[in-house]
């Protein structure tokens, strides 16, 4: 549980236009863990080319139930970040919980088990979800330094951005939550 308001668990990071790391250009990252030891998040707006969720279930040989047609599970698999690219995460609404589910807050949770995928295939998954491979990670103090360097904006998530918007819309919509026109953002950092 996030007891320190300075930690960003359950928030969205929005990459500023001047982001130097091309892996995070226009990235929107949902922060799953953040404490004095570091942070972990999932990039929610970068698709893995050519891989759909139904294909992934087929590759894992997870059979479907008549409640869900796996062929119709055409939402993309997302690139959650550059760390551990073969590790999968189901980022989902808070209505789905298993023993290994990490509850972020009442609205969002993360489950990283094959059992969760089986439940989805059987039609017993969460109301809203996305599947991601890999994650973004920061060491102790690294994210805090990037925030001081104006690499990221921070905003509260909402289901419309998280689960309804297409990947190509999420950055603009997240910036819009701040009441800022994305075209007005500068990549140059300043100090007052």
C-alpha cells in the first residue's frame, strides 16, 4: 500500500517531448510499484507489432471455452517496457483478483500468471484489461531524478485512457487531463 504521497504508485507518467531515450518517446507508463528502492511500471501505449492476444493464447496452448472465442480476442499485446521482455503482465480493472494479484488500488490491479490467462480464456477475466510483455524499471532515486529533470509529467489514470483509448491516442489524452495542449509542450527543461 502506498503510504507516502511522494511515491507514484497508481499514477501515470507521461514522457515529455524532450525524452532522450527513444524507447520511451511519447510513452505513457502506469506505475505499479514505487518506493525508496526504485520503481516499476508498465508502458500502456506501445503495441508489439504483429502479436494479438488471441495469438498469444494459441502459442501458450491455452484452450478457450465456448464463453469466449479466442479468435475474437484481437486486442494487441503491448510492449510493457524494455526489462524482461518475455515476462507477461495482465493489467486490469479491480474486479478480478487471484492469489498472486497485486492490487494497486480499488480500480487497478496486475496479475502475472498463466492461471490468469486461463481465466480470461474461459470468460472469467476482468471487465477491462490489457496484456503486456516486459516492464520499465528504475533504481533507487532514478525516477525521482528524472522527474526533477522534467522528463515526465504525472497524472491520475482513468479507465478511458487505460482501457478504452487506442495506443496512439493515450499520450495526447493523458496530457489533455492536465489541461495542457500537447502542441504547447516543450522538450526543453527550465528552472525557476
